[in-house]
C-alpha cells in the first residue's frame, strides 16, 4: 500500500493536510508551525501560531502584539497532537528559540530542520540530531567550497585589527537576530571586556537575549557617543548600514562583515568589506553532510540554497533525494529596511 506523504510542498510552503497546518508558510494560513524568528520563516497574519516561547517573543518584538490570531508555546521535546499527527520541536542551533519540527503519524517520522548549525553557540541551545525517515534540510551553504574553521579564530582577527588600528572604529555587519548576539558573546569569550556599541536596529533583539539570561556584557548605543569616543571601539550594525552614510559618525571606520558568505573573496570585495569574518549561523558543507548521515534518514528533501549539489551527494550515498524548490526563503536581514528594525537614522 502506498503511504500518503505526511508533508508536501505547496505554494504557501510545507503543508501537513492530516495535521491541518503549514510549517514556515510564506503567506497567511489558518495554523502555522514556525521554526524560528527570522522574517523569511516567521511572517505575521496567521490564524494561529505554534512555536517556542522565544520565537513567539521575537515575532512580537518584530510585528507587534497582534501578529497572529492566537499563539501557543511549545517546549523542546514536548509532544503535541494535531489531528492525525504528533509534532515535537527540537533544538536547531541556529538562533535563540530555533527548532527543528518532527512530525509523525505513527508509521513514519519526517523532520523539517528549518535553518540549523551543528557547531557550538553560547547564545542558543545546541543542535540535536533527530532520527527520522525523511529529513528536510536547508542548503544555504550546500557547496564543498563552504567549509568553515573555528569562529573563535575569526574573532581573534577582529581583535587583532582593533589592536593594530586603535584610532579607527570597527563596524561589524551582522544580522540583527542571532548573528549579532553570537558575535558579542564570542568577543566576551575571547576576553574583550570593553563596551560593545550597537546600531539602533540591534537594540531590542539584543536586549531580549539578555532578558533570557544570555550574558553579553556592557552594551551601548552608538548614537549616544561622540565621534572621538568611538575610536578603537567595536560596533555591531545591520549589513546594509556598514557602507551607508550612517558610518560618517565614526572615525575612519573599518568595514567588517560576519557571514558565511565571506568565505568567497569576490563576495567580500563586492560588498566593500575590508575585514571579512567567516562566521556563519548555518551548517557548512561538512555539517550538512554529517547531519544527513547521522539522522539515519533514507530520504532527504533539500530546500532554499545550493539544492542540486546536496541532492547529488545524497544520491552518491544511496539516499533518495529531491529538491523542494520552495520560494521565499533566504538571507532574511540582507534587504530589511533599517526603519523596520527601529532605527531612526540618528
């Protein structure tokens, strides 16, 4: 007997008809299960949203109290029955509150991983392998060229530059949810005790991380400092700001960017980045392939990223694999207007 799929890709995203929900839908639906708070996965306007408490809080910060008709928080490892299936959320290691969503009908288990990384991050719960029959993986950095070293080494590059150029301000482009807070935590881990400055767009989410017990040390808003005071300092800002006129308030700024894309020199040059920092909140090629193998899944669905290369790798390992070709997912903060994050331009 041919079993009907638990999940299937539709125009709105991944749909579970037998459970009456979508996962990370790209348009308003009756019930949405959300993997994490990045705006390409967490959109407002759904009738009901099920997510971790942190993801719900982040959606409120970004979209306001009425971002959904109703909300329900779920803890990691908790099982909830939705019609004919059972769902559970498991740490994805991507950002605070991020989750993989496991769905089972008692015969098969499928795991939608959302975005994930398999390396340590002091600002969120570590990634967890969830055994399954079908694994849905991202492929943002799904090419062998994307192999990352230790993020601590990239932070050392930043601190060495600060030491070498004490008269200059260092502006680090970083996405406002997850990457900025991780960079700050890594700076603290490396022994950097000076205040870290923030673009106004970073404030609300970074303060939220602190309210959840993430120790980020002393933080200040760059707009409250005089230009001369910012010499020798580090400021976190959205990627779009570090080459904007906003940088004129800083003395001879060094443009840095913390991203997995900085592995390619052409991308760094294209963006005018003087100090590329290869720090990614997504799994690299080795992380993707190791995770797929560890889940024990016999079938892999690949989405939003370098799908073909990862599908080919799966097939060489004897796994059934297919690209999902879902649209609407990607680097969510890259084109996010500064005003959308609360920056007045001051």
